[in-house]
C-alpha cells in the first residue's frame, strides 16, 4: 500500500512537471490514465480493508505530522 501511494504521489508530481512544458511537447493522456488506474486500485484496497474491519490512514497523510 505504501509503495503504491508513493508511486501515485510520484506520478502526480511528474504530471505537474509535464504540465509546465510548452503545449504539444508531451501528451498527458498516458500519465493521466496511469494516475486514474492507481487511484482506482487504492480505492479498492481501502474498500476491502474497511470491509474486513480495518482502517487505513489517508494515502498521502504524513505520519510525522500527527
């Protein structure tokens, strides 16, 4: 779960960087599709975990900020 959260966070940062490029330089569709796929997987994991009676902290919560 943590590695998937880190991967999603990395993709989101990459998307922000790519969005700064001049128009037509790079296509965002494949990156957006991968981000969506990871979001869906995280949601499925959270739902299954919740149904099993467990609770997960939000994917991007920093445990050091508690």
